[in-house]
């Protein structure tokens, strides 16, 4: 599920990337330590040379609530923000397209 980011709160608003997305643009991965899909998504990003910031929703105050606003009230991880696009538990093709990778 891809969504445009609604207005973000607190420090997250200052970190919001620009509207236009280019390969390697700011990427934020909302995850947990036990999530195998999160590990897989981070592995894809790393193998593609895409830098990302990780936010553990169980450790960062307000992160779980933010994910819930994007994921229909659920704490769905990985939730990945690429520019102004939010990807909730994306497949690798959707993730690749969002970060500007040619289909692998």
C-alpha cells in the first residue's frame, strides 16, 4: 500500500524529505528487531546502495503511533518512507520503484 505522507508531527516533520524523489533520496525504515520482513527490506536497500535511517517503533516514542496513522490503525512493519511516499509492508518491486531502482 503506497500513500502520500500526511502532515507529520514533532521532530519527524523537520526530517521530511523534498517532494521530488531521486535514487538514493532520504529513506526511513520503521521496523522492529523481530521482524523478518524488516530485515529483508533493509537487506535489499543495503544491497542496492541505498542509505536509510531506521526507527524501531518499540523504542522510539511516537513512532508506533505514526506507523498506525499510515497503516490503518495497525502497527505494520516494515513501513518505509521514501520522500513523500509511505510504503506499508511493501514487496521488493514496489520498494525498488520507490527508491528509483530499475527492476532487478
